[in-house]
C-alpha cells in the first residue's frame, strides 16, 4: 500500500519528497479535511459494481478512497509532476487507471470504454476553479453515461447551478445544468479545508442526471442559442435581446407572441419551459419563412 494521503502530514511529506510545487494556474487546492472528504464519498455513494471518473486527482486523496469502494476508477490529471505522487498513493490498487492529460483534450467516449462493465458511473471532482464552466459543459454535452456527479466548486458557481429563474445567480449555466440534471446543494466548505487555502469559499454539489432532459426540445443547438442570446444581453428586454439571433423586430414580436411571452420581459426571468416554448416558436417561424436554423 502507498502513503495514506488523507493524513495531511503524510501528504505533505510525500509532496515534499517528490519536489512538488503547488501551481496556482492549475487551480491546485488539495483537500486536507476528513469531514469534507467523508461528505464527498457519502454523496458519491459508489458501490463495488460501479465506476468512478475523477477529474484532477491531485495527490490522490479522493482517488484512494474511491479505489477502495469502486469496481474501477479512472482519473485524469493535467500536472505531470504529480505522476510519481499518484503512483505512490495508488500503489497496490489494480482497479485504478491514471491518465496524465488535460481532461478537456481527451475523447470522453473513448475513456468511457473503461466503464463498460460498470453498473453506474459516478463523476467525482474537486474542480480546478479556473476551468469549472468548460468542464461542466463538456461533461453534460459529451453524451457519456453517468448517473451523478459530486463536485466541489466555488460557492458562487454552486449558487448559479441551482439558481431559480429571476434570481441574481440565474444564467445560461443554470439552464444548461438544470436541463440535464437535478442539483443538490450539499453545503459550504471553508478555505481551511484545502492546502493552500483558496481565496474564495467553496461548496459541494451533486448533479443527478435526469433520464430525460427537464423539458422537451426539438433542436437543442437552437435552444441553447436562444438561451445564450437571452442572457447575453442581461437587463435588456427580450424584444431587444433576441435581435442577437438575427431576427428583425417584427419577427421577434411574432415569435414571442407565438410563445405567449411578454416582449417586455427580460431573458433572465424565463423558466426552462418558457425557453423551450420560445425555441419551439422559433423553429416553427424559421420553418415557415424557409430561413436557415
Ligand atoms: N482532487 C485533489 C484534491 O481534492 O486534493 C486535487 C483538487 S485541485 C482543486 C484540482 C486538480 O485538477 C489539480 O490537481 C490540478 O492539477 C488538476 N487540473 C487542473 N486543470 C486540469 C485539467 N484541465 N485537466 C485535468 N486536471 C486538471
């Protein structure tokens, strides 16, 4: 067995022996809090039949525990200087694969072949905060099979993920996530739970992937274009914001009337089903006028 990296003193000795230096630009804040670790594992609820995909294992503090519970663990770490640290921490586990790479540059469908014999797949990540949104969107849009994701994110991001319409935190990311998943707020985590402590507060959330998206949408690309246009011009009325879709004023009026949405409303007040209704009205309008989607 390798070093028990859930013990801060052992973790620090291992990092020191490997000559490791924390890289701020990679969002490296390693977890050193037993209570937070326990909360992550409880929320992930990985059984011996399941696979776990971990983004950014760092020194392997979560990975070690996942390896004890899961059928298979696959993790992707960008910082190659952590390779010897992970090799030590994960010595003795034959169910763990480590890939040293940028998780956004890999083909997730190819990665997922590792989980062919797993009952459920759970994504677990103490995310590097500089790249949270691209990773979240990549995860949700990749189309790979997973049942839930337990994520440590900046508190503001956690608030955006679960924000209801018309609230300050509601935005395109809220819609993208809530369209595909139900979001559980699992609580705040203070900076002192990490080494080095981040400048911001963190929060733990769980996404439970819906069997079907929250609303029925004929053309997802168009749906998300509508969402981006609506939020792209915050505080503008929809009458003005939707011109970003290339519609003239009259067409915008028609589409909004068709969707029964007041043109004086602002994009950030629309619910998921209203966005879906708006996208459907736009599809119908484009089909009628013969314009390209
Ligand atoms: N999981 C570890 C823990 O909880 O102690 C480390 C978490 S730390 C917040 C984020 C980790 O993600 C770092 O190890 C960092 O090197 C890694 N990372 C940053 N950008 C990445 C990327 N694009 N792809 C994969 N890993 C990345």
